[in-house]
C-alpha cells in the first residue's frame, strides 16, 4: 500500500511513518523539511510540500501514482496572523483531502484528539465513546479543541460525496520515551524530580506515540473502518503514578511533586509576563482551560478499536506497568 504521511517532522508523524514502513507500506512523507534520518533509513521518501501547498500535489503525480491512503498528522500551532490557525489547519486539510481523492486515494486518516469531545463532558459517568457529540465552537474552552472538532465535521461532510472515506483517530495525551506532556522533569542521572500540575490523583489519558501509530496501521489495513476510533489507555493510573513509572523506565529514582492550582497558575502568569516583556505583546493565558485540562478526570473508551481492529495499547501498558500509586 502506498501511503502519504504528513507531519513527519513531528513526534506522531515520525512514529506513524516508521510503523507503516515496518508494516510493508510504501511511505511518502509530505515534507517542507528533510525527513528524519530514522525515516530515511526506513525507506521513507520525501514529497516536497506543506499544508499550505496541498493543492499542488498534482505536480508530483509521478511520485504519487498509485496512492492508496493519506495519514494527516500535521498541525500548525501558530496563532498569528489572525485567522491563520483555523485557515491553515481546516482549509489546508480539506485541500489535502481533495488532492488525495483526485490522486486515487481510498482512505484518509485524520489524526484528531479526544479534546474534540470537549472537557465539560468529564461529568459523564460512563467512558466517552466515539458516538459522543463533539464540542461546538460556542462551548469549546480552547481553539485547538474547536478546530479539531470543526475539521472532523468538515472532512466527514466532504467524504459523503467522495470515493475516499475518512477515519478520525482520536489520541489521548501522547507521550514518548523522551517526553511526558504536562510534566516537567528536573535533574539528570538516577535521581530526578518531576513537577506536575494538579493534585496528581486524577487520571489523564496518557498513550504512547507508538501505540497510536499501531492503531493507524490497523485502520489502514482494515477492509472496512468505522468513522472514528479513540486511541486511549485501557488502564487508569493517577498522574503521579504515571510520572513515577515513566521516570523509573528511564532508570531514575523519581521524586514527584504535584503543584496545586494557585501556584501553577502563578507560574503560568509569570511565564506569560516574561514572554510579553521580550516580545512587547501581551497574550493572556487561558487559565480556565489550563485548570480543567490539568485536573480533568475523564475516561475514554477504546473498546471500538479493541473489538473491531484488535488493537491494544501494549507500549503504554509496558511503560507504565508496575507503578499503581
């Protein structure tokens, strides 16, 4: 299967390209920078381009001849100039989908996020499954969540009149062997400390990038796929336990220090003030969103991926095994 992957300079894009190449795919990376050495060694070839130039993929028709699928991992985080964030991430992805269909692709995998459900859904008693409604623009606490939800809807609408189906993969909080989001690691060697926001007793949906990539491989290999799959952990661990287990897997004897909300927000405000002093422009941090994101305790179901595709979060479980409190 010939598959084009975007965002290969990023964590998940690189992991996905490598996993697809290892599974026997002919992998092409849409690259505005050179692919990582690991990908070149795996046989991943570069196709020049970016989200802003997706419509120009026809210029590389020879390289893309026989294209079967596209996996869209790229995301542009720049918030300026005004409108750039939404325009690049939504309109750019739609242009990529349209170009992919014209090139003959039959499946388009959009890497979304569980943030597309919103955070207020945390009051629900049951794990959040793929049938749950996505967050609306008026209720989204952050533009990222709103853009992910909007993009999913726009792609689903476009797919209704297309020969290319769209599958959304919604990861939780992606971590790697090198990085654990929302946790700041201090020190080197065997003794390291970790600062994390919140009490440390809540659950966050940490999932290893390799497990998300493995789910994408299974989605592309399925004869028929559902419109969306959650890529989320099977086992619930408190965030402090996750931080300890991750540091132990790095060979450290960890000290984990939870940061309460007020000190954390004071640190965020101080950081924003320092950036404003350097740039001359003040951008107020979204404290309400940060508070909810750090302290949320929402469980997401991965039953659909497990039952339909046989997916398991094996790397996540292996990394975090053995530390439950």
